């Protein structure tokens, strides 16, 4: 595949308004709605990085930290933190902002793994990433560790199935 790209190339942001149909009986957004937003922004970040179509391989972690309510804005940010041969780990942070008070809080954090695919739907190689800032360096180094953990988990799963 082509040479490595800076992590910043994949950085993607979206802002969304929480509307009544997005919420439960308490007026807070459904977790599933946030998961859909995370999946979408992770895919967009990966497509920016690769110029290829991608599919979701796994949600490695999702931490719902605090609720967000009708009328709040959600600000999502995604960045590729590490890559494998055909896969990319994406960190997604979701902040909520109360429009009236301006209060901002972390709502959700997630790590998603996406795989680039070719025209036949088969996995295809992706460029590596490299960090440019201190924050990116931390995400990158931790991403390599998570990648190792995912490989070990897959190996154990295959052994358990066979």
C-alpha cells in the first residue's frame, strides 16, 4: 500500500442536535442512536484515510460516561489511532453541549475497528498512520497495545471454536 499518512488526515467532526424521536422516556438519547453516530463517523474517518469503502469489524469498547438530553448538541470527533494490514482502529469521542448554559461534558468514548474493502468486498491493504502531536502519540502507542490484545482475543476464540 502507499506510504503512511498523518493521523490528522482522518480527523473528522460532526455536530448533531438531539431531537425528541432520538430519546427514551427520560428525555435522554438512546444508546443505540449514539452507537449509530459512532459507526458512521468512524467509517467516514477511515474512508478519508484510505479513499476506499470500509465495513465495521468490531466495537472494541463503548463507554457511556454521562447522558445527553433533548435540545443538547452532540459533538463527535473521530481519528484513526492505529492500523493493521487491512484494518484501522478509530477513537471516537462524543461530547454533549447544553445550548442554553454552554455546559459541555463527555458523553461517550469508543474504539471501533473498521476494515477497508475492494470492489469485490474483500479486505484490502490500508496506509499506516503516524502521530504528529503529543495527544496523537498517546493514542497511537495505546492503539498498538489494543491491536495486540485484539489479536490474542481472536486467536483464543479460534482455538475455542475448533
